[in-house]
C-alpha cells in the first residue's frame, strides 16, 4: 500500500470518527434543531443520482424467436434535482411533495430481422414489405427529461441523539418532455415514441441527520412506472419495433441527498 493511499485512509477514518462522535456522543451532547420537526410546514431541496432502465414484456410473436428475446434494454446512470415541501401530520407521520427534474438516456436494441417470417400477414396483422435492418435501425438511444412529482407518506421513528430513521411510500405523476408521443414520424424514421403523461409508485428509506443549521438526509428511493409507456408505430410500419413490445415501463433506483 503506497503512502498516499495510507494517508487517505487514515484521514477518512479520523473524519468518520469525529463525525460519529459529534453526532452520537452522550457526554456533553446537545440535541440540534430540537424544534425543527414541530413545524407544520418546512422546505428544502435535494440532489440525486439515478440508475434507470426499462421493464419489458415482449410480444410472443414479434418479440421472441426460438426462445430468444429479440429486444434488450441497457441501463443508464444520470442525475436529478428538486424541491421539498413537508407537511407535518403528527409526531410520526409527514406528507412530502418533492417535485424534481430527472435526466436519463437509455438504449433499446432490436434484433428483430427474423420477423420477416410474418411478411405474408395473418388474420391479426396485415402483410408488409421487409427491409434490411441497419445498425441505425436496430439501436434506439432514448433521451428522457422527466418532471417527477411524488407525493410521499413518511413514517419515522423517535430521534436517536441527532439522527432519525424513516421509511416512505407514495405515488408519482411524471411528465416526459422528450416523449415524441405526438410526432407523425415513428421508428421507421428513427423516432422512438413513448407516452408523455405517466404514473408510478415509489418506496424510500433513509436516515435524517441533524446539524446546527440544517438537516441532511441520505436516502435510497425506488420508482416504478405503472402504465405502459409504449406508443405504437404507424400501421404501415413493419413489425420490427413497437410491435415486438407488449409493455414498456421505466424503473429507477435513486440515491438522494436532502437538505432542509
């Protein structure tokens, strides 16, 4: 182990020890922000990192071939930020509204050339003219800018020195500003379309730390869309893209830092 790494580990250990002692020591300890949680309303902001991908349910004809999945999703990592409004119900329950802006870029890969097998049509689908799929046809880079408005019911325990654990759950209304839902173009013109207005549910857990001037809350949140985001391609488009997907739903895991 080199000297720089050793010094970094020692310094980090000292900082953690000082922080833990300041937060939790019993001798000469002062409770911080004792009246903060008694306020009916309080405000703050948050920053977060997120990991997003899609939950995909494939169409058994166009999305599967010989027990192989023809559409795959690649997760992405990004960030977001937002505001916090808290309404106190009682000593153990709060209602939180935390509108935020989330950014994401995900990738879908369509290996659906085998759908040429259905070119002659069937009672459910009209015949189509096959095309040779190029790389630009197989891969969709999907950029999303999401206005996320979660309403969460928070259940927290008693304060333990200058900290307090909690869990929360609720529902989200989410607007995708880059959905392309109203575009006349579709995947045949390299335009992926999804729904603009969406609903989700969220679950969260974390620990609130009280300092002299503010409250810091590190937390982990999971958000899962409830509606199908897939917008079907135009009727004249071959079944290489949206026809291969029955259900498309965003799922996200976030690490959140809240400041109040």
